[in-house]
């Protein structure tokens, strides 16, 4: 009796699984996995491109359009010719920029020192976006920010010529800012602000 029962169990257990009709629950599980796989594949394919985009935003600074040059993380253009402060500003605005309002004055100093070395000159005087528009000592950058008092050169601003209402950088001074006569003919530094 036990031998017959054991034989029946062995025969039933030995039937190939593939010949059994799949239960509704099993078919449902297979269908779910088939639906999930393409989505998972798409997600994996997206990962490398996402990583690439993040790499593109590495701290290399913005792209500066010609003729601007990337200096640390801002775009500048130094004129080779000399004009008044107003003419310099007009030139900068005509290049989609304005007279420079650099975040890091010492970076500009390094930039000017390099230019001076290439040009073989000892000093560079450069108009920047700084002025006393109301002519009452209320100096401001053209972007509206106040001037750091520690950035003025020794004894400046002194209004030495009686009409010094425009700002320049004197590269050879550790403290670089000087008030200069606006009609004075000077080289000038433009800045381009890339769109965010
Ligand atoms: Ca001065």
C-alpha cells in the first residue's frame, strides 16, 4: 500500500513543469516583470548622461564669448586703446557688457600683471565701472555696490585734479583704486555677465 502511494507521488512530482498550465498568479508575475524591465533599462541608460551633465557643471567657470577672456570665474576685456571713462563705458555696452565690476580685485591685478609682462610695460592704468556720480564722495560701482574703503590707494580718493569722479585701477599699487578725471584718456576694462 505504501509502495503504491510512494509511486504515485514520484510520478506526479516527476512531470515536467513546462507541461503544466501556468496558474493565473504566475502569469501575472511574469507580465509584471516584463513591464518593469524596459523601464529599468531606460533608467540605466539615463544614468551616464546624467553624470555627464553634472561633469559639465564642474567649477571651470562660464564660457566667455570673444573677445572676452575668462579670469577666475568672470569674463573681461582689456582695451588696447585709450579713451575717456564715458567712451569706455559706451564701448563696453556695445559689446553686451559694461565697465568692469570685478568680484576679486586681486585676480584683476594678476591679470593686468600678466598683460604688462607680455607688453613689456611697468604700469597699467585702467578705467573700471566705478564713479562718484553725484560728485559728493558717494563712490559706487556701476552695479550699485559700495566701494570697500580698504581698496583705495594711499591717500585716495584725493580729487587731485578737482574733477576726479571716475575710478581706475593702478596695477602697480597693492591697494589699486584711484579717483581719476573722467575725460582723462585711459585704457578700460569691460566685463560680460553671462546669462544664468
Ligand atoms: Ca586721485
